[in-house]
């Protein structure tokens, strides 16, 4: 719901059609998602199904 309201506010402030604004913001969000940095996992992994004894 808040995204629709945000698109409506953007459309109203820029004097654009709401469906055009929705299309533009969707493309922007997809671009931001595609350019996000790749997560690199490293370090120790602990599992819950094994018992490790540390002395």
C-alpha cells in the first residue's frame, strides 16, 4: 500500500500519469536490485546437529 501511495505522490508532484510513474519506479527498483553488491560468505560454520568438544 505504501508503494502505491508513494507512486501517487511522485506522479502528483511531477505532473505525470500514475501508471507511467509506477513503470518508471519499477524500472528504477529493478536496476538498484541488479546493482547490489554480491555477498561473500566466509569464516566458520557451526551446525546444530553435531557436538564439538573444546579442551
